[in-house]
């Protein structure tokens, strides 16, 4: 059975209002900087969030960050994002990547474009980490680039949103 998503990606940001990007961090990411630095690096969640908010401000976008260890709180925040007409989500589902159909359903229902981010390379780790419930819904996946992966995902979101035409399609770049 093929499911066609209703996409809010076609919605043009309202002139005069900043682009809105929500960065969601899943369980245990509050421990970044001290938790398994060999896999996750030394950057703290506060370091990552500050860099993302700063980059958003420089681009004229409002970047909000949210971390929670509880699946229901993340689902509620996704639902809220849809009501708030958030333009894009950068999401690191962490351990829920491999287990949460409920989070997947929330993202599908919200129909907000998102990039899935993983600090470690999930494909170079235990086999159970190789499956994601989100990748097929995501615009893209960044895996294994540490904290820089969040920055790349945000950069994609900003460019993607700023390059929309009034009808919601992407501007095409001329080849040089």
C-alpha cells in the first residue's frame, strides 16, 4: 500500500515572518559531552543548541530547540509544531530511531519536512541500529558527522525554505 503524504513543504513562508525551524533531540541527548564521547563526541547539547540558534538568527530564522527523554513529550511537541506552522524540523530521534512507530506517525501526521540527524554512524554500529522508522519520511539523513551533522541539516533547511517560489516549488539554479 502506498501512502501519499500531504506535504506542508509546498507552503510558502509568510513574508515578514521569520522562517521557523524546530530542532528536536530525543532521549539521552541531554548527556552529550559526557556520554560515550567515542560515539557522540565532546560537544554538549547546550553547545549544539547555541550554535544552531546563532546560525538561525544570522539567517533571519527562528530556531527553537527541544530535548526530552519521553516519547510522549516529543510527540506532543511535533503536534504543537504543526499547529504553530513550523516550517521545518531537524530531528535526532536517538534511541527512538529504531523503536518508535508512534513518533513516526506524529511526523507523518504533522507533514512538516524534516531531516533526520544522528551524531554517530548508525550503520557502523550494532545491527539493530541500522533500521530507522523515520528515514523513508525524511527529506534526508545525516549520520556519523557528530555535532556538525546538525549544522548541515539546519543549513539545508534554511536554503530549502529560502529558495521557495511564491507557488511553493523550488527555484532552479542555472548551471554555469
